[in-house]
């Protein structure tokens, strides 16, 4: 892909990516309350409605875990351990609180470790169910109302339905803008590289929703000015996994001449492809989005009468992305000890292969220390596609 000159949007994204959390520190100094969260399974609309600033927490893939392992077993998800290590080292001193979901063992079983060692003024554990039937939706509405009550107690402000609806609209607009940016990846070659897109995704989740949307708009205007270049013949790759929030693996793929044109990551397409419906009770729409629309491996969506129909319900969006973005190769990048994603690999791999795309399965750490050996496997995989 021809190199393009960075402008206002991408330069700003680079700044927030490279100095992650800097804006949150500024807002903290201005008197805003900052609440961190670890997972896509977190209703940011409610936090925005409460007047607090949600920030998705990241670790440091270039730094070894030197303090966190004194508190957590090494069989805990490497992402969770790394972020905790960063927090213990003082990266998130600006936080006023954290929100953790009932999602996987690595989060559930370390909740007390986070709470007892960070000692933040606000702490909340959201007890999401793992099935999506109607009783589960009703249960989710109740646990979301409990979440609202705790935020009201913490902030001293009432959270009205009107405020929640306004927050839903802000986040839906943010998702729409990000989907518009994704559209630039459909061209051949894509007008925005995978590495650039990763930086925008990471920067966007570190900002209040209005600032995040303004950033995406600036990037869109910048990308619009790029001139299409001659069609390429490189592999068009989709990256699939949980929280991959560093450009290292993207650069390893694109350094071979391939293009990362789409993802199914919990900081990417998973976050931005499904909106919250505006319902008479706004909590209903939020419950349905996070329990039914958000396709994560810890939530069972049994919508079909057959195994194939259930596969379509769980992975159908991946096959749709493969078609729309003309993907011919998928890389499943799964963290070690991540049982929810690991258990899905056989079914997901065969399902993707049924679409005609080749699949590479990588199980690795949340770290750049093993990047060299991964590059070798990636290069061999891409030679199969070429």
C-alpha cells in the first residue's frame, strides 16, 4: 500500500495511542470522575449517562510482568495479568473506580484481587448471565438498574431515563462513525491500513464519547482525501480474537505485504457493529444489546433448532464480514489460558473455512516477546494464500 501523509485525524489518534490515558489524566485534573473497564461486556452508555468518563484499560505488551504475578497465578489470562501489573505499577492512578463483568474465570476469580489492591473509591461487579433467553434479559435489566443505583450513590446525581437515552444516541452515533471508517477498508488496496485502524480504535476507547466521535470524524475526512491506488494482489486478512490493542501483530502481518482489512476483536468490530435499540425503557435496549447482540464466547446464543443454525447465530457475522471485505485469510489470535475463546476454536475454524477463507490459529501471550516465532508462522500462512 502506498504511504499516505498523516493529517489532523491520524496524528491525533497516534498521540492518544502512544500516550494512552493522557486525556483521562487531564479530565481528572478538571474534576471529572474516571472509571476503568476491562471488557466489551460493559454498558458504557450508563457510565456516560452518569457523567463519568469510561476508559477501556490496556496493558503494556512490551513490558514484562514484574509485580502482578505476586498477586495472581500465572495461569490467569495474560491480558488480565498484564493490565493488573500495569495498574499495580501506577499506570492508572487517575482512576476513581472500576467496573468488572461476570464474564470468564480470569476476571471473576480475580475481582477481589483488583478491588483489594487498587482500593479505588468506586467498585462494581456486573453479574451478567451467560444465556440470552427472556428471563435472562429480565435479570440483566435488574442488575443494570443496580449498576445505575451505585453510580447515582457515587456521583450524587440522579440518572434519568432521558439522560440514558441521550447517552445511547451518543454511543450509537460513535458506532456508526466507526463503521463508516471501516468501509474504507473494503477497497483494494484498503485506503486505511490495519495498523492505522488499530491506533484509531485504541485512541477512541480512551476518550469521552463526544471526543471519540470527533476524532473518528477527523480521520474519516482525512481518509476521504486519499487517492485510490492500483489494485493489489496481497492477501486480505481478518484478525479474530479478544482484546488485541497493540499494532505489533498487525505490523507483523502487514510487514509481509498483506493487508489487515477487517477484524472480529473486542475493541473493534465486536464493539461497533451492533447499536442499542431505543426502547420505551432504555435499560431494555441496553440489556438486549449486551446480552444478545454482542457475540462473545462466554454468552450462549441458542437461537437455532439445529447445530448449524446455532453456528450461524454465533459466527454468522464473521462470514458476512469475510464476504463484504473480500477476506481470503483469517488469523485466530487467542491468548493462552483463555478457555472461552479456546473452546470455540474448532467450531469457529471449520465455520470460517466453509466460507472459502484459509485459517491460521495462533495461541500466544499478550506480549511482544514471542513475536519473532509468530512472524515465521504468519509468513508461512500468507505464502499459502498468495
